[in-house]
């Protein structure tokens, strides 16, 4: 029986339609057909390096702050107590409030 099973040819149960797909071939980068003025995408190997510099830096308006440390004490983060640190490190299951 084992020899008969070994001699039988494997028949795939899934039938794929369309056959194998060709592998994509690499091509040179060119402008997109809808790109304005034929702009070509810039890559890592381009020799032109552009650095962006904002001539109008953003300054906070009156009443706006960019960092919590600039706010008054009531809006800052509270300092973590030693008991809270121990709770977090132990998993929190040992101490009941």
C-alpha cells in the first residue's frame, strides 16, 4: 500500500486561473504623466541637496504656550510620589487604597 501511495502523482486541489505573473522589471525613474513641468522625483542618489529654512519662524501668540514647562504650576505634571513608583514597579496588587 505504501508503494502504491508513493507512486501516485500529486494532484493539486486548487486551480489557479491565468498562470504565473511576470516579475516586475526595474526601470529608470521618469516624470509622471500628470506632473507639472515634467518634475522628476528626487532620490537618495541625487546630487542636488535642498535644505528648508523658514524665514518666518512661528512664535506663540498671546496666551499660547509650546511646552508645559512654560505654564503656571497648576497646569504642569505633578511629581510622582515614592509610593506610586513602588506601586508601578510591584505590579500594583499589593497595596489597596
